[in-house]
């Protein structure tokens, strides 16, 4: 009897150590898995998954690299990448320079039986409107940081952009961007759909979960890796026997996303004679510039002078910095300079700074809207902001997503192998804006031109107070301004109007994407691969938009860069830039919220600005987020049958199309403009511009 007990104990011990398969599994057999494409396609979700490279992101598509900051290197195969309608696959090479996946990656996978919002809800997964549920012990979809074992805040949704439910994939979003350089494990368990059906784990995954023997080399080669995953999940309280699926991925390093821009910046400013960009001291000379036109009193009573011209910037694109160029890298991975580029500028000088004391105008860069141009600096809200608050604003085309880039964008949406041209030019565009800012505050810059003096002659004082530079941008300018802020040596306070980040998530939720979706979707007709296509684009976009910079935007600055503060002014119910991604940005950068965010009942059944703490004391000098509300949908007091106001944003990944679009309302609100001015001055003051309540815009004054 004792001998039998010893033998039984030994067997149990071996089972616990994973040396022997479970007794149940030893009796179990599973069908073989198709591993014919295992060199380029992960088979873990077979047989239900039909798209190569899903689930995504996935470390299956990386290789060890001791020279990279993460120890990994992306290893995509062109034949595995999504193909367009002409069966041309996206070229893998531009992606394989990366050392991990996007910090804002949308985790995507096809789960047979999960096809609708009701199905996702039936699983009990964390919804977008109740993010605190990510901590619930039984939640079926969990992402953990493999280093710390802690859960990451997420939400899950179905891809509602696809009309055929059978082709929809599950999307898992980070509610705070993933930490650069970290590895994460995705765990999905206990799945039931709206029909009450229990969803069985994919056969391929069951080989690992249940320790089922296999004679297939591709399966057995990953057993050790999966045992490590299961051990880490067990440490986080997640049982392997409960799992539907699990896998891991590594997030790209800061150096991967920001290194090219920093190298360009440091090289370019070094050419001006400034090699210490963190000290806040303007050294060396101004970028070379030329004033090409001066218009007097284009808007009497508001704008005294409009000044246009050009300036010279080191060019890092080949064959040129015109639309369609690409970065070329040296052996260290730094972009190679290719001569110089002539950028444009467009400035407005308000009347309020031309008749008083010299140097009264606060210089501010301005960032324009989607595929727009510098001339938007003279739009009505910018004129009133400048005049009322003595701000001289200058803009340059935000090349990469400027009007001149539209033909390249259209071509890229039909063949995404051309897409790198856009984020590459965005990085050049950031450098252009940095150089324009330096010209505005350098002693040898704009202050040496008569056009920037009070009466248009050098005998009168300069209108520019060069002690500080600021940034103000709206829409795309509010988005791109986040990346610019993270690398700026010359301004430390930035106003971001109707901002957000992560274009892969912004696009499906924006009415602005409608015409572009009309090109991209027919060009890449596999609807199940649609979120994967956007995720891939984001990996390159990260080098030119704030999704790749957010973690370092404010109090954790990049090398040789000062710390920054930002003011985020969000339009509630925005039709063009979704509020949800503004919230993700606010959480990622550590902003605090003006509260009450909205009036009670305005956004029912939603945790408004979840986990963004309130501004606790004023004056407040840190980064902040304000919501501006034009009110609920209601009949207009002017005109029969007209409606005004806006509905809350939909929970699905679709644009808000209800009511008026409030996108332009915050920038036109006098209270918002006062908040911008106060923020530029150094702090949000004790006096509340919103009367200690929610902030309203347009004609709305409250319920």
C-alpha cells in the first residue's frame, strides 16, 4: 500500500512540474494542425482563424535581437502581409526595422461565435463605458504586464465597421498606452456568446493548454515558451485550464518610435549652433528665412498685419522633401540629410500688440487641421484668440498630412507599400515646425525683420516677446501637436485643441475618414483583416504622431529635452476626433481633469474620464484636460424644425453622426480662449473660467 502511495505521489509531482502530460490529456487526441505556413503565419488560433498574422500583435512575428532595446526585432514576411485587390502584399521591410509593436496596439483576433456587440457583452468583457471592470477577478479578457504580473486597463469591442457579422473580429484596446519596451500577455477565458454557447478553445492552442502530445515539430518547438506563459498567468491568478487562448507581444522601445526624429532634431539644431537643447537657452543663429509678403490690416480691428515667407530646413527625405519622399538611414539608424528644404510660414500679428509697449506679443506656433495648410492660422477663432490675448501666431504646412500630401495619401491607400512616405514626411514636418519656432524667438530671427515690428519698421519695437514660445493647434494640429511637444526644446506649454492620438483607432470613429475609407476598404477587401491593416499602419505612424511619444510628452521627457505641460480642450461628442482616444491620451500623459466634466446625466451609464484625477488645487501648473459641451440635441430657438446640440459618442467603433458636429466649438468659445491664455501664462488660475461647473461652448449655457 505504501509503495503505491509513493508511486502515485511521484506521478502527481511530475504532472505538476509539467514533465508528464496530464492523465486526461494522455488519453486525448487532437487532429493535426496545418503548419505548412508556420514560417510566416502563427497557427495558434487554428482552425477558426483564417487570416495570417491574426491574432495581432504577436511575438511569433519577432526574432531575438541582442542589439535592439527590447531584445526583439520584428520579422514579418511580405507573403504573410495583407494583400490588396490586385494581390499585392504590403512590403514587410519598413516594419522589420522596428523592435516591437505599437504602444497603442489594438489587439485583434477572430473568434468564431463572437460576431456582435451582444456577443461581446455576453462574455462579460470590459466595455468602453465601464473601464474599471478590468480589475474584476472573473473578467474573461485580461492583459497582463509580463514583467510585473499586473493587469493592464483595457476594453473590448467587436469591429462594427464590417457589415457581415461572420467577418468581424474582436478588438481589445489599451485604456492607457502600453509601456514602451514591455512584454504583455493576452489571456482569454470562459467564453460564452449571446446565444449561450460555450466556445471551445482552438485546437492548436489546446495542444499547449492540455499538454496533448504531438508529432508535429512546429507545435512541439513552442511548448517551452507556452509553459513560461502559463506560469506567468498562474502567478496573476489565471488558470491554464480556463483559457480559450493566450499569447504574448513586445512593445516597441522609445528609441524605436522617437529616435529618428530626435536624431534629425539634434543634427539640425547643431547646425544652428545649439547642441544643448534641454537647458532652455536659445543659442546659435536663427534658421535662414525670407519675408515674401506683408498684408496690412487684412482684418481691421483684429489683425494688423499678415506676414508670409519661407525658411530653410535641413532635408532628410530622398529624392527631396517634396511629397513622396522617404527617409534613408545610416549604419546607426539615423536619417541621412539630403540638402535643404524651403518651408513656408504664415503669421498673423494682432492689432493689440502694435499700439502698446514693445514685445507685447506672445509668440505661438499654430497647427492646422486634417490635410490642411498654414493659411488656417488666419481663421476666425485664431484671429480672436490673437487679438484678445496678444498672441502672435505663425504656422507652416504640417507636411506629411498637409494638403500637398493628399495625392500620396490616395495612392498609399490603394497600395500600402507606399504608406511609409506619409509618416516619414510627418517627421520632416515636425522638424519644420521646430525650426519655425526657433526663428520666432531667436535674436537673429523674425525680430530682425521690419514686418515683425510695431509699425513695420526697424525703428519701432518688435512685437515679439522672445522670452517664451508656445504652441496652439486644433484638430490635426491638436493631434500632431502632442508629438511636436514631446520633442520641442523651445516651448514647454502647448494647447491642444480637440486632440487625441492613435490614428488606427481615430479613423474608424471619424466622419473625416469616410472618403478615405472609400478608397482603402475596396483596395483591401478582406474585411476580417481590416483592423490588422490599421494596426500595421500604426506601427509606422508612431514615429510621426503622438501615439509613439505620449509616454514621454510631459513629465518624463526624452533625452536632451525639457519637461512639458499640455492643455487638452476636448469637444464632447466630437464627430471628427473621438473623445475616447483623447481620454486615453490624458491617462497616458498623466493629465488632470477639470471637474465636473459634464453636467449630471449628460453621458448616462458611462464612467466619464475614468481614472483621470481632478485638478485638486488652483493655481494648477500641470497638464489638464477640459471637456466643452454644446449641449444635448434640441430644437433650435431660431428657425422651425432645426436642431442643435450633439449626442454622446457611440460605444461602437463608428463615428458620431448625431446632431451638430461640435468639433470647432471649443476654439471659438471665449472661456476656452481665456483658458489657453491663462495656461500659456503659466498656470490655470484660481478663478474658474467655467464658473466652477462644466464648460459650455456654442450657444449652450447649461441644462
